[in-house]
C-alpha cells in the first residue's frame, strides 16, 4: 500500500485533452498495479477531455466544479452537489 499526498505527483499536460487540462498519474502499472490506473485530471475553465470510449470500466469522480457530461445518448449539465 502506498500513502501519499496527490500534490507530490507532478502535474503534466494531458496529451489526450485540451491545453487547459493537466493530469497527475497517481497509480500506474509501473507502481505495481498492472490492472488498475488512477489519474487526477485538473481541468481549467474551457478545458475538456474529448469524447472517447474504453473496452474496460471507466469511473469519474468529480471533486469540484461544473461542466457537461455525455452518457452515450444525451449531453447534460453537471453541477457540483456540495
């Protein structure tokens, strides 16, 4: 088990996304997790992750902010609940 503050992981430009999106690779196969990855995206206003799919489960956990989400059929607003 690794315990660390996510801020100790260097944020870098996310190649997949807009220039207003950064990524921190928190858990990777190089760290000993061959079947799992955890990434923290930091998306500035007007930033985005492009529409895409995966052949595996893909979870998203929003910490704060507002935006739009696509469920495969509809685009809808996401508003922070807290």
